[in-house]
């Protein structure tokens, strides 16, 4: 996790530097700071700071992984990485329901927003509990 923490730390510093340069550049060019771009870059830097801080926090509490050590062999990283879903249609339903909720917000149709949010909750529940149904939890499956 140390590699990821360093990566997001560098990205955070770059985004804050870009925001400073961008703000000064737009202020010098037009007489005022362009607020939208500067704010977007500062917020992106803040998000990278949050993620990098989390990775640094976790890296202090776990043993170093092979990626974090300079003397590690490639074979040390071999093995099972975890469970990955072979295929699911729930993300499609989640994207469609989020699009419906977004359209409701865009057109200020509150009933459509509520329908979209209910559909989002249903799709998140389906995605979350996909492998807790009878068909997937039997010992012979």
C-alpha cells in the first residue's frame, strides 16, 4: 500500500500545483480567477489526498506486500487474488436507474427522481446480495 500512498500523494501535490498555476494564469490573463476550473482542480487534489491518506493509514497496519519491498521476487505475488464475479447484469440496471434519477433531476421532475432513486436502491440491493441467494450458496454449486 505504500506504493499507492506515494502515487496519490504525488498526484495530490501535482493537482494543487496545477490549481495554483491555473488560478494565477487566468488571473493574469483576464483580470480575475476562473473559479470553475480552479475549484475542480483543488477538489480533485483533495480527493487524491483523502485516498492517499487512507492508503498510508492502511500501509502502517499491515505487513509489507511484495509490491512494497525492493527485495521481493515475482513468485511471492502469486496465488489467489480473491473472488471476481464471472458476469452480472446488475450494473446495467444500476446505470439505467441512475440515468433515470439523473434525468429526473435535470428536468426537475421530482416523481421521476424518486422512481429513479428507488430503482437505484433496488439495483444496489440486487448487486450486493447477488451471491447470497439459494442458487449460489448451496454446497454443491
